[in-house]
C-alpha cells in the first residue's frame, strides 16, 4: 500500500515517476528523442486528474463495503495513472484534429513542436513537423498508457485484471469512434434533417466523453475491487448521465468560457465548427435565413471577437443556452438517483456526489 495521500497527489506522483523512467530509458537516443519525451511531460502536466479520480472512486465504492479504506493499493494508482496518460494522448490528437493553438493556457503539442523546429533552425516545413510530431507523440502516450496498465494489473487477481482490461479496451475503442463521429458531423450535418442534429450531437457526447471520462473509469476501478454485476450496473447508471452533463458543460464553456479560466480563447468551439447540442438547439429555433448565417460563420477560424459575440448572443436569444443548462441539470439529477439504494459504500457514494458537482458546476 502507498502512504496515505489524496488520489490526485498519488496519481501525479505515479506519473512523475513513470515519466522520469521513460526519460532515463530514452536518454541514449539523443536530443531529438528528449524533445519528444519533454513534449510528453508537458502533455501530462496539469489538469484535474478527473478520470483517475473517478477510477479510484469506483474502486472505493466497492472495496470499502468489505472493510474501511484509508488508503489504496499501488496497482490502483498505476491503473488510474494509465487513464491520465491515455487522456493526454487523446488531447494531443484532438488538438491536431481541431488545429487548436492552445491547451491549458499553453501552446498545444503540435504548436510547441513547431516552435522547437523553428528555434533549432531545422530544414523543412516547421508546421508539418509539428503536426507529424504530435501525431507520433499521441501514439507514444497511448503505448505508455498500455505499459502502465499492464504493469499495474500484473499484481491484481486474474479475473479482476481481465475485467479491468476489458473495460479499458472498450473505453479506448468507443472514444476513438466518438472522436471520428465528432469530426464527421462537421460535414455530415448538411445531409441530416435539422430535427436530428441534437440527437446526433448527443450520440457524439456519449461516445466521445460520457463513457470515456466518467463511466468507464468508474467501472475500471470497480473491476479492480471485484465488483459484481449489480454494483457495476449502478456505477454505470450514475457515470453515463454524469458524463453527459460533464460534456454539455464542456460545450457551454467552449462557446462562453473565460479564456483566463479555460486556457482556450473564448468561442473556440465556434471557430472550430463544433456541431454540439448547443448549436443544434440554436438552429432549431432560428428562421432559415438566420440559420444560414450561423452555418456560414461556424467553423471559420478567422472569426473576430465581434463575430464571436454575435454568435454567442444568437445562441442565447434562441434559448439554446437555457435548454442546455436544463439538460445538464436533468442529467445530474438522473445520476444522483442512480446511486439511491445501490449496494455501494455510503462514504464513497458521498465522494462520488462531490465529484459529480465538481464535474458539472465548473468554469474550466
């Protein structure tokens, strides 16, 4: 067992140890390899460690029924850390796909690698180098997440390890499909009736975020604790609607968020052309001419502050923001109800409710 500490601290320490080992292992490959591992370190820095924390919470909800839990095993810390490494990989690739310049207030990975190319005065296209390097960085982080997971579950009972691996594999496949559907929707929306846009946006939110961010981390942690079918079902019934609320809050922040809080320019989702539920609801309420104006502006990376403000006001006036806020509240209540009567530890359920509030009532 590890010394008693908060999950976020334990996960961060495990990541630091793992990253130090990787840097030492690749040191012999020269300064270019160090550039990649440094970029990996930057991708892993900061963040709320939300997925790792939900993994620990899922484990505690089951394990604490057997005996009081004052700490958690190193194996669980490793599994939680592997989720954070996979999340870093997803963010690196997501920023390439979205052509995002910033992440958490700093240059995104492909922009940082692009800048390193220029600073070194290397030959060739710095921008292309940055994109290629970031794709490979994301691939490396995926490999590292596998390494961490396998190392961690090696000390776990066979059936529990198999269950954790299965949930992890499901998470990886679903989020990748969700990311593709998100990209596809930016083009495919024109071939779909307007009344189906919200339904399709919710499908993306489910695969891209709800399952990946909260539901699957909970189930992975619960699997490590040996959860039975009823316990897993209760955690899934809590995790999925909470994950939906989490993603919808992310959608709101992507349009209305404060750059000082989110680390990304206000209205960035509008410049990237994200076809979220917020946009679907706005389009449903707008007359055809106004809808065409929104479609023409959405996805233009050169939108200025005045145009962003105009789109934001259009979304508000259409009632879309109010509808999404109501949907967030509805999903949060659904998640809350799922825990009532569940055969899970009472104190751990209280922790889950605190995490739920942190995931849905936030500014970053």
